[in-house]
C-alpha cells in the first residue's frame, strides 16, 4: 500500500471521493484541491492521475510513500 498526497489546480468536491478510490478531498488555497489517502500500488496511483487528466485538472505535486 502507498500513502499518497496529490495537489492540483482547480476544485473538485468531496462527492468525487468514491471515483478517486475513496481518497479524501479537501480544498487548498484559493483555487486548489488536495487528494490524500491510501492506494494499493503504483498502478492505482497512475489510474488516479489519469482520471485527473481526463477532467482537465493540472497536477501541482504528487507525493507517495510506502
């Protein structure tokens, strides 16, 4: 399992949590969002990043640790 934290530009609401694998979703600053929680592996992390891309959201930072 990996603990991840993803910072993005743009807002998404906590209602998107299930679509992002149950990650917690919190606002950050005037126009940012932080997604954080646990994912099964690096493949799951890439899947979440792909979903953010599909929504047209820009990644600011991605952190992960085992």
